[in-house]
């Protein structure tokens, strides 16, 4: 990591301020080369800001007015000397400043290289580094809370405790294997099993948060479905609070899908309004209907809209058979026209535990109740992100599931009477797996893959 790297760390495009970050052994030297002002950057104290101009010494030219922020290692994000040049945010100005520092000895940072250096220099563990990208990409307030929970080290602390518990258990077993005749403290096989069960239970408890965590991080995919002209597009507009979808009294108005993001209770929701599902000879509408079926297959939740003033149609029954395994909220729309008691009875027969709400999408009645039902159904009404560990990262979830398999392998082997020489292998493998979450036992290829998914300025 001898190279000094540089990149633009603010978003692309015009803005009031643009920031170019330098990190590495020569960060202060390079910054001093392009600085024109009263300060002595080389000898200036850490964590100070100095006003001046960005200066091109080769062409004797002022590039821009700027602030130079100095952070000496190890008290910086990367653990190295860092200088941030805050200039005006014009596209050309930022590009010119970046080109100037590159010409003076820096090289362009790779994607995620700042965070990678922070990890390699011990400023962050791998789980914390991954949480930075989750903060940047968060689509909701709850998503930010979840990422901050991980950045604060809650997951990492738990992993370290579990690894220490495993290491102590492995040490007992290994001592028993290596010194069978010595008078040392030993654990019975039952005591070993009990300890493994305790660790296994802790991981199982954390994995129970995975569904909630992934929904908070990635969002809910909610599909609005139903027959033509039942009010799907009106519902879309009511949930969004804007006239996004065209609404007419002509069946089949929506022939393609409409996709929008919104927050419900702080959770990101991808809301998809689909074409009315019916038999049709219109080739364009038929493509839309086929797309609607595809979305239903992948939906986390289906809002099935019915004309509340009519009884259940045969085509509705056929479609509901195909989505019987899905989470469905039935919405009896057109409440203002009166709700059919026969329709309620028919829905009750199909599935007693179905959630059925009466709404008027046009008049926006029942929308608040619907939003609360979505939260209740998907999160059991609990959207809090406490200081307890919640997992959302697919890599972490897979590792924890692999650990459970190793623990189960140990327990199964113990019950079959296998030698502890074999049993200890599963515990050692689980210990190594857990280390991959925080980066204490991780291959270079995996590190490169993880950090390559970061944006350039991170």
C-alpha cells in the first residue's frame, strides 16, 4: 500500500462543492505541491483545514479556490495520511483538480480501495467495511439504522464472542487428544454437546432476524394485481400520493407494468402496478398480462384488488389458486358503492386467515390501514432496529447457515459415538467460517470481490 491514491468522493455532476481525497504516504507532499497559500501543509497539525488555491506549478496556473483538510494517519478513515481538497463542484473544475494531483504522483483509486485500506490497516473489520456501502445505498431510514448497527460493531462483537467460545472448546478437546494421560481439566462429551448447543442457539436466534433484515435493506416487492377496471391504478396513485398511473373507466388501460419506490413505515417498497389479468386477443395487452404473472411469482406481498360491489369471479378463483402460497392482502375496492356480503363469504371460504380490507382507492379511504397491515404482516408490527444483532447481508447469512451445519455435524457425530478427533474438525471449520464475516480468515480473491462492489470514492 505504498501508492498514494486519489479519487473524487462526491457524486458526479454539478454541485456547490466537490471533494478530491488523497490517501497514502505521499498525500501531504502531493497536496503541498498543488497548494498555493500561507500554510505549510507538510508540517501543519493533523485535523486542520487550510484555505488557499489549487495551483498547477508546471503551467504556473491557478486551478480553483479551495480548502485543504489534513488528517494524519493513523487518525484517519484509511489509517494513512489523508488530504481532502474541497473545491467548487463544477464538473470541469473537479476533473482538473483530480488530473493535477494524479500528475503530481498519485494514482487513481480503485473501487472500494479507501475502505479496503481502512480494513487492511485495522481501522475497520470486514463486516463494518461492508456496512459503509449499505449506508451509501440505503433506500430508507430503517435501512440506514440497520447499516449503522453493523458499522457500530454489533455483529462483529457477537462474532468475536462466538469465536472465543469455540476456541476455548476446541482447546479443551485438543488438550484431551494431545495429553490423554495428564491430569488436566477435561470436558465430558455431554458437556461438549451442551456448549455447542448454546452457540448453535445463539446463531439460530440471529438468523431469525435475516428475513426482517433483508427486507429492511433490500425492500419489499409489492405487486398490485387483479382483474381489469377494479381500481389497481387508483390504488397505486393513492399509495404514492401522486397521479403516477393513468386512470380511466376503460378496462385494460394499464397494459404494461408501472414500477415506483416509496417508504412505508420507513421501509423501502418497490410497488408494481400490473396489467389487469384476463384473456385477451390484443398482443400488447397479452404481453402485459404475461408480465403480471411473472411479477406475482416473485412478489413478497400481493395486494389483490377486487370490485367490492360484485361477487368473486371464476377467473379470480383460478388465479388465486396459483398464488395460494403467497402473502396476499385482499382489497375490496369501491367501498363507496357498497361491499358485497357474498364476496366476503367467498373469500372466507378460500382461506380463513386472509387479510381483507375495505377501501376506496379513488377517495383514498383505508390507505393508512393498508400501510399498517403491510407492516404487521411482513414484520409482525416490529420495525425497530435495536442494539441487538440483525443480519441482512447475504454473505453473512450464508456463513452463519454453514456454521449451523457444522454444529449439527458435531452433534450428530457425537450421538453416533465418533471419536473427538473427527468431531473437533467441524468446530474448527465453524471457527474459520465465522472469521470470514469480520475478515480474520478470508482469501484475497474474496476481499477483492467485496470491495470491487463499492463506489469509486469509497
